[in-house]
């Protein structure tokens, strides 16, 4: 079997006698870039399943997300022309026969289809915490009005059995003949998060989240958050502002190079 991501021109090809090897291929305008293969861990007596792999790009890193349901883990591999490495391993904290994964604004939304909940993980935050950004959130259904209003959604219970989660952030309902795009409600995410320090770190990486960051800062001061937490939060915001004022020169590690089709000149990133 194979999984293909057209935005990244990336194919994950499963091969080998026991379906245990993953080969990564990128389709460039003039050639095919073959990356090193790797062997993800498999449950005893099991085989690698197509639905457990998600090719994607996270913070300009070319990645392969592997759901190891038997161990309740999410393993993120970074792919490069000369190297494959584990970027992080995330504990999913819940049992489910089949997890579904969506990629929304560089965040990983892991859907437990048995309990109808979604957990939001940020690979950027794994250097500080291995917990979800917020408490598990209910998976909402399509808008009642049909106009795409994220605040006017129906319960997902009556829909989720018919849903097929497609990469990177789509839901396909063949029976209804419809397809939806998943969106993340950042306001609900803020209300559900108890770790304000890492919440601010996450929001600073999101698009159009300035007002939410300011709201979190105001709430922390008003609710008399611990002084050390306030120090961390304001230091993070100041460091972020300085980094954007004086961005550091980009460093290029050759082994992590990959073809980026979004660049007009065909150059790569690492």
C-alpha cells in the first residue's frame, strides 16, 4: 500500500515481506527523490496499516506521523534526503482501536472515535511537555445552519460512524455526499487549557492569535497567577517579539533537505 500527500509531493510506500518497511519518495519536477527507508515498531504479529500513517509538514519540517495504537503512542518522524529520525513520541493517554489524525495549522488533532473526543498536540511544545495543549475536546459535527459557523455545530455522535478522516484536515461523508474542512476553535482551546505558559507558547505560533495572547495575559494578571508563571509568560512574549524584530539567520542542515513545491524556484528547506 501507499499514502500520498500532493501538497508535499510525498509518497509513503509500505514494502517488505512482512509489510514492515516504509520507503519515502518525493516527486520533483525532474526526478524522484528517494529518502532512506525505516522500520516503525509493530505490535507482535501485526502489520503496518495504511490508516496509521499521515505524511505532512510541521513547522517547515517534512514529517511522517505514525499512530501506534497498540502502545497508545503517536510517533513523529522527520524526513530528509539523507536521514530519517524520530522527532518526538507522544503519549495518547487513551485506548482506541483506531485513532484518526488531522493536521491543522501545524497542530496534530488526534481523534478518539470511540469516545468522540479530540486531543490537540503541538510538536513544538514537546521540549517542555508531553501533554495535550488543553483538556480533551468534544468532536463537533457539521454546522446546523450549513453556513460553516464554527459556533453553531451539531453533536458528532450521529455522524462519526459515517465519517472518513482524510489528510490533512478533511472529513468525508460518502452517505451524505458531503466533505467538510476541520477547523480549530482557538477560543475554546484557551478556555480548556490549564497550562497558561505552554498555551502562550502555542498561541504565539498560530495565525491571527494576537488578541487571544493578550486575553490570556490579562486573565493571568487578573486571576493572580503565580509570580514565576507570570515571569515565564512575559519572558516568552518578549523573546518572541525580539526574535521577529531581529530574526536569526537560517541554518541549513544538508541531511534534512527536502523538495518544497511551494517555493517557486524549487529550492528546499530543512
